[in-house]
């Protein structure tokens, strides 16, 4: 199960992609850098995966950061 949620362009050749996927049979949210170049196109090792059971804790942190940035 892989479902792309969205993408944020950082530069002409680099973006951040967010997707829901499975790892070892467990669902979660993956946020990773994606590059497009002559030598390589695909995900880099830079990123984070949040297991589904930790999603609510992660979302609380994002909401807290959101209120700090406003």
C-alpha cells in the first residue's frame, strides 16, 4: 500500500514528498526528500517515517509548531 499525499518543491531538482505506506507490514507516514537529476531520480535517505500508532503524537507536535509559527 503506497499512497502519495503531496509534494512541496524546494528547488528545481529537489522536493519533499509525503506518502502513506507500509514498512514490515505496518502502516505509517513517510516524509522524504526526492531528487531529480541526470545521475539519479528518486528518494534520498533523508527523511522520517512516523508509524501509524505514533501519528496522533506527531500531529500534536505539528499543531504546536504551527501555532508557534503564526
